[in-house]
């Protein structure tokens, strides 16, 4: 790996994105909305993939106010029928020409729940929904030179343990944070296997990952509401007080989506203390996140669970 240039990268360094099309999941708020705003402001045609029509419309108005070119795509990652419909819609609207897919949406440390297809909610939303969407959109990505798939993970992957025999907590005792860590570890393993397979297939598609460090988004407040615990709510407020703003937290995924210096299979996050704050730089990951056998087994299990044909196969 070439020596990292420590100069602070910012949105001013993003090349002109005119003529490029990007899809951002979870673009109704937080990191996703900021990513959509910046990409649109740089000239990209941005598709905002949102679950809530009302919040999606508000986000769309905000992105359009920057003078950018954007439109909404309905998407509920916790429902594979919605994922299939959204992918078909994107392929139709773009004429099978998608330059950037930012798999940003997610849920964090919520109580045990099931997706529409019966998967544990965090594993199903954060990993399975995004993996299925990526595979279904690969025909549109492979037509574009230098296409990218950006998978947004988290520092929480460091606590994750992937149980391929019971990924949906049907046997194990459920713990919200452990389940979140598993889903974020799965994100990195999926990125790694996608990188290996696109290289083996000689596809000009870059698979890369990013994390926002500790950033003040709606994830923590949503978690507190979902758990219904006032102490969790207080903890979320304290965490947000020490967090960096969304404008900074979104920089690693914007770097991953646009920088000409990104390496295939790379992982980027804040350059500050323990990766919690700062500007984009190469990020560290756990040994578990670099386990090629686990990545391959997860790939196969994901195909079995979702019923979506992997691409590349």
C-alpha cells in the first residue's frame, strides 16, 4: 500500500461528478442525506433510496435546493420484495448505467425483531438487504467504467462475531449490540468477497468500505426510542454531545465514493484517535473482518437466505 498522504481531505477535493449516477440508501437523513447533497452538488444525478415517502420527499427538496439533480426511489431494505422492485426501477430509470452505489442505510442496537422475510432485523437490514440490492444492481454497475460499491460499516464491527449457523438469532440469546456488531462485521466481509470476485471476473467495479467514526446521527436517538429505556436515551444524548457533526462523519464514505486514490478492497474512516473523529484515512479492521473463508461462506449463505443470484457468481 502506498504511503498515506496525511493532508486533510474535504469535499473541496471531490472531482466533478457530472455525467455520473449515484444511488444512496438511507438518504432521508444523517450520513445518507449529506452524501446525497454533496454528490448532487458536485454534478451527479443522485437517486435517494428511502423507506419513508414523507421523509424522502423532505430530503429530496433539500437536495434539489442545492441545484443538484435528484429523484426518489422507494426502498425498504427489510423487505426483499421491496429490494427487488427498487433494483428493477433503478435499472429502468438509469438504462442500466449506475456509477456509484452507497450502501449507507442501517438500524442500530434495536430490540429483537424480524424483517418481512423473517430475518433478524439488523442482520436482515444492514447486511442481507444491501447484499441483495448490490447483486441485483450489478448489471447496471458493470456497464460503467470505474463503478464503485461503497459499503458503510462501523467501529462496532470490532465487537462483532459472525455465527453462520445462527445469524438470525433463532437459537442464540439475543443481545442488541452483539447483533449490531455482527451485521457490521458482515458488511466488511461482504465488501471483501465482492472485491475478490469482481477482480477474478476482471470487472471494472471497485468494492470499498468506509465508516463514520462517532458521528451525531439519528441512529442513536432511534435506538433509544426503540428500546424504550430512558437510561439508553440519556446515554445517546451524551454520546451525541461528544460526536462529530454529520458533515465530517460523511467524509470517509464520500472519499470512498469519489476519490481517484481509493484502493480496491480498501477501508476508510476518520484519522483521529481510535478512528472516532477526523478526516478520511485508511482504517484498521479486525482479523475476523479479513477472514477470506468466512467471507466466502457468508456470500453463499446470503445467496441461500435471500434467494438472489450472486453477481459475480
